[in-house]
């Protein structure tokens, strides 16, 4: 029997983190962590051995991490175990990774301070460096302080040597695109894109399952132990896509949902499709046979399916809807906005 699944979040301390994961978003940060800088909440993960950094909470000794179910009869099972034991009912035609894992990582990020200027490797870099893992990601802004900004991509004409000079001179900001943002903004960051999340921003992050990050600049701050955090300049310069298109080239498509409301396609790439769906009042029948992940941006409601009691959701919840749900429908309690994530499917 399949039903809407929630998972136990894994919270990560970060030097740039804050308190908004529980103060603003209502995530269940344990009491002992609430005086710490909690920067990330890993809401859905099925990471292979060697994918997770050794200092990450929840990581297994082999560097793997798989989210555990938090509700219903499957409580305590990992998403990896379920994908192995009942893949058809769980994911349907969704394309799993070569290792049989669900190739997706969903997080919330609370940037109390600026994140490092960084880049993640693309496929070309990974082919030449077997230990690296491709990482493309997307940010949906849940909250932002006035004047908050991100850095996304290099300014036109900036090549490897120009960037290297800017780094040597401590002027890396001068060659980056600085973009003011507000709640509701969306940014896709394909692998090879230089970027940094700025201070005062709370985002939902959807990404390919990788923790590989190369830092270019860390704002001259000291890390744990009073020493600067490591930079990876040569690896980053090799991983950057200097021929990337303008960062403002994202195409969004808005369409009317069959049951009412609006569906806004934020990105559709080789790794995932993300839609923003808004609806108010009434009951909506859900499509069966296809798995998806919901991130609840606003509102409250209930998901009902055959053979199981209602699953409640509210702002900040992440819910996995298995392909094997039967007679599923959603009842809206207050006006809702959700992000819906779909992975590529087999032909």
C-alpha cells in the first residue's frame, strides 16, 4: 500500500546559517541545535556512497545518506530501501540512477550570512575526475530581506585569466552578476555556473544528488577552529563553464490547471522539471501512475488516498507522492502554492 510520504529532515550546521529554518519555516530543528547556525535542512536525499562530506550530519560511514520515512506504516524505512523493494509502486516510470537510487536532493537553505562564491562540476569535469559528482541546482526564494542579492554567473567577456586576476586582487565581486531578489523569485543554476547565495535569504533548493563544491572565495572569514576554510581555485577554474549563456535566459510557461489554478513551469532540464502550482478551495483529483515531490510554499491542506487516512500538509512541508497512489485527491484548507518536482521517465 502506498501513501503520501514525509521524511525525517537532516539538519546541517553551517558557518553562514541562522535560525530561520524553524523561526520562519517551522521546520523541526532539535532543541540542542537551535542555538547553533543551522544552514541546511536535507528534506529528501538518496545519496550514494562517497557522495556526502564526512562532516555532514546523518551520513553513513561510507559517505551515503538516505532519508527515512517519518509517517505511516513505512516509518523508519529509507527511500533507498523502498526504491529497491518496491520500485514500481514507489516511482513508476521515473528513471532511477544507474545504482538504483532516486537521483534528487531537496533542501532548505537559510543564509544568515553570504555563502562562498563557488561552482559545482559539470559532466565534462566529472569524466576527467572520477571522484567528482555533477551538480546542477535550482533555488526558489521563500523569504528575503530588503536589498538581498545573489551572485549568478560571470559578467560578459570574463574569461579564465580575467577571473584569476580578480581573485588575486580580491575583487571577485567585480566580475560576477549581482541580482536583487525577493520572495517568489526562481533561479536555475546549471553545473559550471559560478554563484553565491547572499545574506538574508531563505530558499528551497532542488539539485542533482551531489555534495561536490569548489570554493573560489569565502569573504575572508574564519571557519571552525579560527582558520580560513579551504579554497579550491584550480579545480573551480577547470569546472567553470566560461561559455555559459546569460543567466537571465530561463524560460517559464504558465498554463491553466484542469482543476483550476495556475501552473508555472519554472525549469525543465535533463535532470528535473519544477512547476509552481497555485490553487484555492475545493477538491483536486491527482494524477496516478507518476511519482512527484511537493514543496509546500504557502497554505494548508489534506491529501487523501485509498486505504490510508488523510495526510496533512502546511508551509514548509515536503511530501513525496508515490506512483502507486490510488484515488488520490487534495483538499485545500487555505490558499496553497506548491512546487512540484518530477524526474525524467523511461521511454
